[in-house]
């Protein structure tokens, strides 16, 4: 008998969490029928597996991304109704997977008050210290979480739940992985090999700090008479939320190339030399791992986030003081002036990326879904 699994995705824009979920789905046995209910059709219908079936989540635009207050609960009540209607149409599912966190996936836990169904929850970012978070954690059948989110989960359980313990077998850590065969590797014979190509790739959410990278490039430009030494690519996603920076408000420069949600990110990355992260406290940073696998040198803030703890400055990455423009510019200047150092860093980063094979990183999740 074919098992049927529903993937729930109420976030209306692309992001690393969806990339993780699609990587997991691609490794599920063919005997599992996968359906996705989402208000973001583009993320699931452009490059997803042919065996994935898509259904739209009814989602009024004016209610999307409400995180507090009465509108938040109205939003999730509407999502609940949409879930129920579609489940009646599509018949019974054995499990539902939420991968955005218990608050974003709140309607799934309202659903468990009506029907008995197992929820698998992936947590890839810190959760709020709230009764809603605790409600979801209690009702989930299995919770897989990134190590960086441990403290926030512990806080939510301690404050609002007396019967749940993060030491329980239902809570399991995981780290994100990649299928290296899907990553285009930078070629030494690239026509831009004599130039240093800086890459910034993320959403324009404010905490990603794209303006810091742009400011660093502008300052770097003013330090060099010959701008043919380097160029920059900014690949960005505009989230449908108020908490983001508009491209029109950012400084422009002749050697910065802008790409809005590019389909050829693999090619852009492979034509670059250095990946720069300016995010504040990145829970994991899948784009960093993908760039390591592609053979780019990695520049990250020394902020005690995941990659700061797992990469070594001057060995497989270059670190700078968080949110400090001069420190970032200094790091980028060194990579421009010392091509042998850049090559050494990029080669070691590529080796470090091999530890993150997706089959190993997601093994417990892949075993949990069919069972």
C-alpha cells in the first residue's frame, strides 16, 4: 500500500528551509506519495521532483506573515480550514511534515485537535518563547531541530510545558546537508579567473544585512584604481513581508551585478571566487555550505553562530568582526591581494563540505517518514 505524506508550507517566499525539504523529498522511496500544500507555487513547481503533487493553500495576501495578535490567529484558522478541505478532497494522509517551526506551522497543531494524525516537525531557526510554540512541541509526534535552536526550544518547554522534555526520544538534532552532485563546481580555467568574484546570496530580510556587503564593496571600490581586479554578484529574494530592505534603497556600483531570484544561481556561484555572509546569528547557512562545495572561499562573521563554531579562520574560511565594515573590507582586501591564500582557503573549504553528505545528515528524518 502506498503511503501518502503531506508537506505543509505556509511561507510565501523561497528560502533555505524549502531547499532542505526538497532534498529530503528527493530521497524518499517511490512507494511514498508526496503532496505539498503551499501558498508558494513557484518554489515547488519549477524544479521539484515529478512525483510531488502540489495543491494551493488558501491564503489571503493581507494576512500572510502575521506573527502576533488577533490577525495571526485568524490567519491560522483560515489555513486550518484550507487544510481540512484539501484533506477531505485528497483522502487520508499517514503523516504531515512541517518544516518552518511550531509557530509558523501552528495550523497543523490546531488540526490535531480535530483529527488524529502524526506531525513531524523540523525546526531550522530559533522559536519564540510562547504558549503557541509549546503547544506545537507537545503535539508533534517527532521533532528534528538544528543544534543552534536548542536553547530556544528548551526555554519554550520550560516556561510553558511541564510534561515535555527535550531529552525525550522524540526530540532529535540534525544538521543540514547537500547533494554535492547538484552543485556546479568552480572551474580553474574560468574566464574570470584573473578577477576575484564576490558573491552574496540570500533574502533581503533585514537580519541578512545586505547593506553591509554593499557598503564593503563601495569602500573596496574607492581603495582600488583598477576595478578589473574584482566584481560582485548579489543574488536576492524579496520576501513578502514588511521586515526586508528594498533594492531601490541600496547603493549601486558599476561592478556589482544584481540578480533577482535567478534560475542560474549554480552558474553564478561557479563563476565567483568568494562567498560572503553578513547575516546576524545565522542558524545554519545552507548557502555557505553550497558555496564551500562549489569551491569558493568563505567569509563569515565571528559571531559564535554555526559556521563560526565549525570553520577555522585562515584555514577553511576568513572571519571578520560582526557588523564591522572596516573588518569586512580588510578581509576582502586580503583575498584580492593574496590569490594563493584565497586558493588555499577555497580548497580546504571544499574538503570541509564533504562532511555534510545529505544522506547521512538527513538519515534519521528519512527513516522516520516511512515508518
